[in-house]
């Protein structure tokens, strides 16, 4: 406990230093915090990569879901505090002279803080994207191509680490994580992503396998929660702390609670399985149009545009269980739209255009 308090107090000094000396970069750091938001995986990265390479897109969803599930379990095991409430409750500062940490609209996360979900999700998805891009250049054999591959390797991994460091600094700057929590998140994300580099079975998974995986993840998390609750250990201990010490009650969002993230991810995985095993996907993405660049570009543009419309769908939060059900449905609809609905509509459009030309 003494060592952890020392680690936290040193982290607070780093946060104060960032908030004092990096004020000019506040907008950039807030932007990087949004870049690391795991929800961007489903609304931006996935629709782009799935239309370019279905193997990479499928792997991306699996990595994001399993990675965030492990993140939830780790959070429940580690009981990590967040800086914005820890400084208000710790007894290590004399005469109650606790440091003043500035809060922002994205500061008041309600779940435990360790490891960082943003850092873990960001490292997961960017690791997948970098390794996928490098897989195209590693096959080059002639001397000049090998040199180009090495340069590409250095460039892409440099970009990877610049983004991860920026996301980490942003999460520390807004006082929602301690430095050690974001570092743990980055390396945990890399381990999960690397594990899926050697798991080809997900590419041929049936809808039954998706459903079984969903049930296992949900029942394990729920069973873990209920088992500890029987032992009088409340795994939602962080929610009242967040509500108590958040500077603005309007910044508290049910979407950041542990179970909200679990439901959102399970919905996305179910939607992917439903889409990949649908007739619409087989007809459009496995047909002759799937090899055309125009088909893929239209699918990317239509998918990105359509998914932005989902942001206007506001789920009511007055009833918690209703929120979870609707959140699951909304999350399932997003990959289903990318995988099946949009490609099928584009396929019908292109087929109609070809008939008119003939």
C-alpha cells in the first residue's frame, strides 16, 4: 500500500507538470484521447480495413472485443484508482493539502483505472494495422525491395509508438489515469494483438461459434462479478467515487461504466458473426464485384457515412437495463451494416448500373 501510494503521488506530480507546462497542447491532447477511444475501432478503423482486407477487419473486431474483455477483468482484479478521485481521498498529504488537478469533460470515467482501456485498445488496433501493412512488403525479395521494406518497417513502427505515447500522455494529462496504468495498457494490448496473429480459426468461425463466444464472455464476467459480490466485494466501487468527485455531474456518463463496455463489445462481436454468415455478405463480398476497386471504395465511403449517422441515435439512460439492451442492439447493427447491408446495397446498385449499360 505504501509503495502504491508513492507510485500514485509521483504520478500526480507528473500530471501537475503536464497540466502546467503543456497547456498550449491541450486541444491536441484532448484530440489524441479521442483517437484512443476504443469506440473508434468499430466506427472508423473497422469499416476502412474490412473493405480493404476482410481477414484484417475480422481480426480487428476480435482483438478489440477480447482485449476490452481482458481489460475489464484486469480492472476488477487490480482495483486501480483514478487520479481525479484519488487525490481527494488519500491521507498521504499533510493538513489535507491535496493537489489540485484540473478536470475536463472526458476526465470522469467511472470504471477502475488500471490498466487504461484507451491505451490498451489503441495499441491493440494499431498493432494489427501495422503488422497487416507490413505483411504486404515482407514478401518482396529483390534487394531494393528489401531496403524499402526496412524503411517502411521503421516508419510504421515509429508512427505506432508516436501514437501510443501521445494517447498515453493525453490520458495522463486529463487526470483520468496514472502513468503506470497507461504503460500497462499499451503492453497488455500488444500481447492480446500478438496472440491473435496466431489464431487463424476466427476467420472461419460459424455463427454458432460467435454466439458461444459471446455467451462465455458474458457469463464469465457476470459470474466473476456475482462471486465477488457474495464475498462482499463490490466491483462497481469506482462508480460512486466518480460521481462524488467529478467536477461536473454532467460529465458522468453511463456509457463509461464497466458493464456498458462489456455489452457494447459483445454486441459488436455478435453483429460481425451475423454479418459474415449472412447471405447478403456471401452474395456481395464473395461475388465478382468484390474484386473491383470501385466496389471497395464505394463500400468504404458508404460504411463510414452510414456509421456516422449512428452517432445521432441517442439511447435513453433513465433505465439501466433498457440502456444495456439497446446498446447491445446498436453495437450489433454497426458491424452488420459494414459487413452485409452496405456491400449488398452497393452490389445491387452496381448490378443495376451494369444492366442499364448493356
